[in-house]
């Protein structure tokens, strides 16, 4: 599997580290115990297209949001995660 | 009281033995450690990338690289190292911390890496063949031209790789910048990879 880093270009998998599902959003401080429990522990076991966080630690050290099909490994989109290379986000 | 020696030594001091090793005939690869350079890491502060770019252009007369490449000025090399960041390599303190901080500190975080990195220049007729064992970057001249750069990994070690100006004999020169504490390990790997082609080992302060 190869990932096309928006900053570096196409690179081998070994340069990247997988973090996990990019969907969960940290609940607000007053959201309650159930919301925090869901955020910390509950993950969907997606068979299909999924949004994931990857780290290009062996390259430009940017965090990336990768849209990947977990069945075929097809990658539909790679974009910088919020805060990574701020100049490029939304450019 | 104990006597201390504060001599500045290369991290490759123990590993690097000048000479000609490996396969017979002309050395196919030259491995040259470049010593005594100034290196400053410049990283834009949040939301200030444009401001940093403007300040850098004011200082160097050319725009700092915003894509993986190096920009050569009369007395400095600006090396892309990631989004909104670059390294400034120079010598003789021309673009050291004291010179850059007043201009760039408002828009960027600066960090002196002069003694934190090791720079190895790889050249010779077999340089690409040897590097192909270590790197997954396509170094074909049509893809990786003079001035191209990459933040990548070699032998599980993060490196900044770029192609400098060709040697006088037309051979390509690849520069590998590696963290000082990983340098000895990578050096041995590079030397072993080059041995079958014949390798000329040396060091220099010229760049």
C-alpha cells in the first residue's frame, strides 16, 4: 500500500503510522460520562470506506486524514489534518 | 579535578576511516562527510507561514522552498524539511542563529541544529544504484533533478535527502542529512551498501 502525502508525494507504507478513526470528536467538558465513554472506547469496525488519521513520521511529520476502503485498500483522498501545514489547509 | 576536552568532533569520528575500500577498479561511490556547517531549523508559528515566507525572502533575496526542493543562494542553502518549515545551511556564521533570529523570530520558531545533524554527500557512477538499496525515492535524473529534495527514511532512519549541484565531472551529488545520534548506524549501512562497487571514504569542509 502506498499513500500520496499532500506534501511529499507518493510514499511507501513504512513511512507512515496509523492512528485510527478520524471521525470521533472530543466531547465538550459538560457532555457527560456516556459521551466520553463513547469517544474513548467505542469504534465502528468499518468494512468499506473509512476516514482515518495517519502520521507521516518517516517523512515530513505531518498528520494526514486518509479516506481508505478497508476491504480493498483503495485510497480515495488524502488531505492534511487540521493544523498540519496550516498554509496548505483549505488552499 | 577531572580534565575535560571540549574539542568539537564529528559524530562520525569513530566510524569514518578515510581511504579506499571494497570492490576493485575505480571507486563506484564516494562517501564524503561534510563538516563544519551552520544549520538552522525554521518553522512557521501557527498562522504565520505567509509572514515567515516574506521575512525569509527579505533575508535571502529568494523565496524559501514551499515544496520538496532546495534553493541555493550565494552563501546559503535553503532546504525544505516539511510543510511550513525549512533548514538554512551556511558556513562561517553568516546565517547563524544570531543573524536570523531578529528577522524571523516573530513569525517562526528557530532551532540551531548545527551540531545535531550529520551531512553525508554521496556521489559516483554507482551512487544511484547504491542509494536504491536504502531509499524508496525514485532518484532517476528525469524525476529527481538538481535541486530536488525529500523528507524520507533510509534504513528506518529519518533523513533529509536532496540533490546538490553536479560534480565537476558531471556526476550527480546526493546529500543525506541525518540526526547525529543515528549517523553512525546509517553510515555503516551506507558504507556496506557501497562496498561492492568500491567506495572512496573521506570528509571535507567544502560545499
